[in-house]
C-alpha cells in the first residue's frame, strides 16, 4: 500500500489551486471521452449532435457531478489527496486509464471482457483501501453513464449487469489484495476477480433463457462465450495492473509495498555499492533494519517503510567510507586529522545521504530520514577530543549534526535503533539487563536534548520501541558457547580419529 506524504497546512490558496486542477483535469477527461465517442463520427458530427445533443448534455452533467463528488469526498475525508497537483493528477490519471481501457476493450471485443477491476487494483496499491473503494464506485458509475448513453439512452440489462460486475469485481480485488506482498501474488487475485464476474454473467444469461428470449442451445453457447469473456476480463485486469503499475510508481514516486521490497533487495543499485565499498556500514544497516522492523511493528507503523529507511539511512557514508569506524581496520584515519575536521566529515554523511538518495530519484521519505536520523545530536568523541586539546571554550554546535530533528515516528525509530545498535555493539552487551541499560541511556539522552520535540511520538510508543529493541538486540548479540580447541587427525583409511585438546 502506498505511503502518504507529508501534508502542508490547508489554506484558501490550496483550495483554489485544487479546484483549478480539478477543473482542468475534468476538461481533459471530457476531451478523452469526446475522442472515444466521436472518433468515427467526425464527418457527421453536426447531424449526430442534433439527434443526441440532449444525451451528450446528460453525460456531461453526470460526469461533472461525479468529479464534484470526488472533490467533496477528499475535502472532508482526506485533504492530503487534493493538497497538491501531483496527487490530483494521480487520481484523474487512474480514472482516465481505467475508463479508456474499459471503453476500448468493451467497444472492440466484448463488454464482459473489460478490465473491470483495474481501477480498484491501482487505487488500492498506489493510494489506500478507502480511496480504492470510493474510486471503484466512481469508475463504475462513470462507465455505466457512458454505456447508457452509447446505447441510445436505453435501459439495456447488459449495461446494468456491467455496473454490478464492475463494482463487485473491484471490491473483490481490493479485499483479496490485502495480503498480496509480491507482484506474483497479484496474478492469483485474477482468479478471485473472475468469481463475481462469471456468477453475474451466468445469472444474466440463465434469466434470458427462463424468459424464453432465446433457445436453450443459444443460451448455453452465450453462457460459455460470455463467461469466457469474463475470465479474460479478470485476467486482463491483473495483467494491465502489473504492466501499468511501474509507470505510476516512477512517474508519481509512489511508495508501494512492491517497490519498497525491490529497493531493499540485495540487487538494488545503492545497496550493492554500500556492500562493496562500505561493508561494515552495510552490515550495520542490516541489523538496524531488523531493529526498525520490530520497533515499527510494536507501534503500528509500516514495517516495509521502516526496513527501507534503515537500509538507506547511512548511504551518505559512501563518500568517505574509510572515515567511519565500522569500515576501518586497525588504522584510524582520524588520528591524523583535527577534531574539527573529523567532526565535519562525520556529520556531513547525513547531508551526503540526502543528496545521494535525491540524485538517484528514490522516494523522498528515504532522503528525509537519512537527513534527520541524527537530529542535532553532538558528536561526543570528537568534542571530547577537542576539549583535551584546547584551554578555551568550544562551541558544541561545531561538533553537532546540523539537523533537522526527526519529523516523523519512522525517523525517530531509525534514530533510536541506529544509536542503540552501535552502542550495544561497542560495549559488548550480552544479557538483557546490559542491553536495557544501554538503550535506556540512548533514549534518555535524546529526550534530554529534545530530539523528539518535532515529531508526534508518545512516551507509550517510546517505551514499546525500547522493549522491542531489547528483545531484538539480545537475540542478535547473545552470549555464545566457547568451543574447545581440538585438533583432529586423519587416519590412514581416511576416517577421522579423536583429536587432542
């Protein structure tokens, strides 16, 4: 499911801009509909308008009403979706794509072969479940209105069945997608989509037989043919979804579960570079990812987002990997540098990570967390080193990260998990008491320095995060049995004899 981005405060200016965007996109939708409806009637458009002008006006008014309903829904329920032109464009592009695909396939193949769940699938993955349910209803009504008009304003039972099928197939797709975690799982959703489609088709065709409209043999053939088209429509919904989704992910920089999992795979470009050029940092990020997942689960945050944020939070160390302890051997490059220069190199990795993630066009929240995960914390080691080398006063801000402080709960999780992993590893803590003492000190220090003052995390959530970190770190750095030093000997027949201690 997509992750929603930070929303600015709603103002009258936002409202006027959103209304303008809605109007422009409505006009674009009208143009697309006009091209589809009048594409083969260019030569006789005048006569056609005289005959069906009232019907066109009816469709235009209905479409305008649906657009107004979309705006009012998001205005009262979730202003996030209408607070930026990008989000509005996403909503209308979903509507445009599903409408065009349904119209073309219905016009040139069969009305039952339409990808009726396409809108629901895209909206569910790119936005959220509530939006998917709402937009699925809007899409079904829009297609029904156009179908009714295209049929000459007749109450054809096929169009009513199309309305029910579109609605039911979309709803089935939304609820079946809830547990889909990979793109391949979506293929299985196609089978579930076919169920309401073919059941509706079967009932419709059987009713025509009962009413004596057609012969039994014709009814049987129609049932098989139309149910075959229904099967095609269900499968086509998932095929088009899989084909179109990556385009939306890149164009709108949407954070879907599938994209996040691809970004955190070992084949991801930046993670490969981190593994090759800064292996110590890569291993640190892997452990922090485990901690972040456990912490996010404890307070109800998105686990996939937490893992991705942890994997990328230290990518800025790629610029100077040898200047960070986890990538060094016995020799420390900072022994030759002044404390001020060392502090500058260390604290710049947050800004470097932000720029690196942005330049690679990765999701913005990854860049934000890379920038925020140290907040404005002082770099104690080099500050203490500088104090020993000078008699005067030092400005601690010269030895502190430049911020900003964590702005979200995920950023706070990464801040705590990152520092906790490094601290527990440094003091070689093994039992739960040592780990708890270490993590408690990390959290108290950051609270004393007001590092969580700009995010909405609560004390209850911080306590849950602490408990999750204690359990996870105790498992990661648990005490191991010391193995005896035994030298084995190989006998002449190739077997192993007992050795000596």
